[in-house]
C-alpha cells in the first residue's frame, strides 16, 4: 500500500489524507479530532521507520535585519523617525521629521508639484481648469 507523502512542517509532520491536511506532532498526536488514533500518526511512524527525515526540535529564527539609519531631514536637517506605513517602493522608506513632522516628508517627496500648481506651471496649464 502506498502511503501519502509526509512533509516536514516546522517541528511537525504534514500528511494529506482524503483532501484534508493532518499535522502530526512529535508527541504522536494529530491536530484532527481523532488525535492519537488518526491514520496520519501511523503513516508518520512508518515514514520514520523507513528512514525518513526527522523534523527539527526547534525551527531556527532568522536574524533580525537592522535597517540602515535614516539621514537627517532634507528640509531642515533635524533628526527623522522611521514610519513604515509611509514606505513606498518608488520613494523609499517613510519617515517623520522631529521638527516639521510629516509636512517635511510631503515637501521632500512632492515639492516639485508646487511649481505646477502654484507657479508658472499653473498658468501654463490653466487650459485644463474648467471656467466657473
């Protein structure tokens, strides 16, 4: 008889039986309602007896990546605090200035639009604004 494939799943074993996933621990108990009476427990036992790879006792945690420090605020030179909500692939890491707050971030990222909306660019592009 062909047993279903046993896959190491962290510190447990994963067995697919009848379209359902069964997770068997090293305590020989399955996560399904049958616990130690589950067929998956016996499949894992046969897998290990046949020389299958054992699940590790502890899953190694990858080292925490420390981000490089942020440069000072490009507007005023004050210290900045990271703000991961404002991270953007196009503009880089998000931050908040300790002196000017989020305003300095927006000025740095979108300051080039000021000319378009308020300066000569606004008069040049006035044809796009509806007359009221």
